C-alpha cells in the first residue's frame, strides 16, 4: 500500500485547520533572490526562462531550498496563454510585458481557435516543467500550477500592456461587448484545458490570478449566443446566483465556468482564486460564487473582518502587505502576529497579499517564517 505524503497545504485546502499555517509567497521565485538573478542572466530572455524546463525547474526550486516553504508554485507567467494563442508577447527589461494590442475583430480573428492543437503544443514545456518539479520536490511540498483569470488576461491582450486604469480593455468591453465576450469565452476554454493539463502533469492544486478584479467595465448584459459551455458544464450548473454586477459579470462568472470545467475532468481538483482589489464584499463572494476551495486575500482587506463575514469552514490565504515585509523588524513581527491571531483554529494558508518585490531583504523572509512557525 502506498503511503500518501503529508502535504500540509493540501490538508488546509480540504478545510483542515493546521497550526502553524503552511506558508508560501506569491512570486517567491523572483529577483529578491541572488540565485534567481544568476539563473535569469544565464537564461537570456524572460520567456526563455519560462519555456526552458531546466531553467524553470531550477528557479522554482530555489526558494524551497532556501526557506523550506510548504508549497512551490510553477515558475511561468499568465501571458504564456495569449502567446500560445498566437499573439505577439515580449518582455522589455525594466518595463514589463508588451503585446500587440487586440483592438478590433480582425486582431481577434488572427488568434488561434481554442481547439487548435498548436496551442497546447506551444505550452508543452510548461507541462514538462510541472512533471519534473513533482519528481524533484520534497514529498511533503505541495506543487501549485496557475493561470490568469479571463478578465485579467484579456485586459493585457487588449491594452498591450498593464495600465493603471485598464482604460483600453474597459472601453472595448463597453463598446464592443460581443467581441470581448468572445475573447473571454476563448480564454475560459483554453485556460480550463491548461489547468487540467497542469494537474495531470503533477500539480497538486492550482491558483487563478484575477489581478484586476478591482478595475472592471460596467455590468453590461451578456452578448446573446456568445458564451458557450465548457464541455458538459452549463451556466445553470454553476454555483452562486446570476447577479448583474460587474464583479460577477466580468470576473467571478468566467472563473466559475473555468472551475466547473476543470472539475468535470478532475473532480477532486483543489483551486484557489485570488481576486485582488475586489474589496471585503468581493472576497467574501469568491468561494460561494466560483466554487473555489480557497480565497486569496489581498493586503487591502482586513483579514479578521473577512473571517467574520464567511463561514468558519472557508479557506483563506494571505494577506501580509509586501511593504511590511520590506520594512521588517517590529512592524513585520506585529503583522505576522496579527494574521496568526485572525486565523487561529481556522483553515488558512500564510502568504502575502500580493507578490514579493525585488527590494525585499532575504533576511526579512527568514524572520517572517521564524515568527510564523515559532
């Protein structure tokens, strides 16, 4: 009989309160680590780092070796999906991602169809990385896959870059709603398959990053005859009520379709949703409206207040402010203690409320973990 490894994060995602809480950090493989910077210099471009399994495996393992986090998250980027769909994607040093903007139907029609085999062939190195990681990680370490939420990915595809107010994406969504619905529909289908394949390759759980949940278009009606079911999953089978507000319309409903599609093929899939910027109310709605196993909590939400709003069985993750981690010292200790107090006896995964920043001292991460686990 095979003995199952004791992966504490999976216990929490199943609703068990584990003490101290398991910990990992968004962007834990990143520029704050000297070993990451060395590997990044060897790899060449950022996309080479993502698509070359030798490099992607190495940088994913680096924070596990150094800190002993309870989970490793696949090193990749949410924009590999538009790249696989045929959109030009490049990363400019010091500036971030640049895409050829999808500003009209002609640009949309140049994308690959959801069923085009070339899409998943393009992403095959990612699946190889996942398989190799599961083989190389300690047995007790949970392996996370991920993708971006449809609205967040669509906003980059339309705007050609990240913008503070997402004006190009919001304008197109309100001006040519049918086009943006078709784009989101394609992303739902492709990314459902993408997550399933990560799980099949060896990921223990996956996270969906809705980085732009706080910057949405108006809640215009859904275009008729545009939104198709994912496999055998229909709208009527999704959790939560079909409300007309912007968060449901553009964010939670497409995510719910993805989760239902994943579960149709991997029934026991564990899924976290991080809806950054959606506020206390939005965070409280994530699990009931999407069917996710856990809600990632951004640093702008009062974790204690959220825990008071949701059932005790709700799994939360987060929400240390990345700037507090930079500050360190007594402020960091107090913040860690505050999170411990808010989640005592409840199912929670310790994390940041957004990604760790390059200027974070390594010693502060060590102090954070010592405080959490002490």
